[in-house]
C-alpha cells in the first residue's frame, strides 16, 4: 500500500494542471492531474504535498486546505491512499516540470481534459466546496467500476 499527496493549486478561477506526457511507463501517462507524488520516509501528508509542489513546479505553498482522502483500488496497481489538497496561496515562479507540461486551466474547462474517471468524482466535490471527504475508487484496468463517498460535515 502506498501513500501519496495531490494538490490542485488555484489562481484566478483556474487550477494548475500537469499533463503527464514526459515520463516513460507512467501509470498517469497522457492524463491531466494535479501536482503530487509518493510520500518519502517520515513525511506527513502536508510535508509530501509541499515537497512535491516545490520539486515539480518551483512554487512554495503558503496557504492550503486538506480536502479528503481517496483510496484507489485496482486490479493493475498497488492500493493507494491519496491525501487531497487545494492551495490558494503560493510564492515563486513556475519552472518546467520533468514529468509533464504545467498549465493553468479554467475550472470550467477541466472536465474537458483527459482525466481519470475517478478524478472527475473528487474534482466535482472540490468545485462544490464539499466538506472533508473519504472516497473509494475501484478500477478494473483503466475503467472505474465503483465509487463510494462519505462527506464529513
């Protein structure tokens, strides 16, 4: 089982999205996702999120919200607990990312991108400003076959 973090950085009604188009053998290959990655030893979810953002974008996160935990279950990949954040404060200038192209995408245009089916589920909750949530996404291959969500008010 692996732990990861993912953050959607917000600015002027847009999210900073990463088009995963540079790494070989990337399970997220050709998909658009937020910024994030795997925990390193002794990291908290917040530590991981901030480090991954700095490494992938050169931005330092200054204001963020912990939004939920998403459990991915798959017949192809290891079970994953993803700690989901949004961030509205940051400092620095974006640099080129070795994993893909970074681009500000208007929130209303995000659902038109090549996203994982399950990402559409939690992005909808982020955009609705739902409370903290736990979501389980079950995949067979690349197809979402089950979703269960609990929102904590």
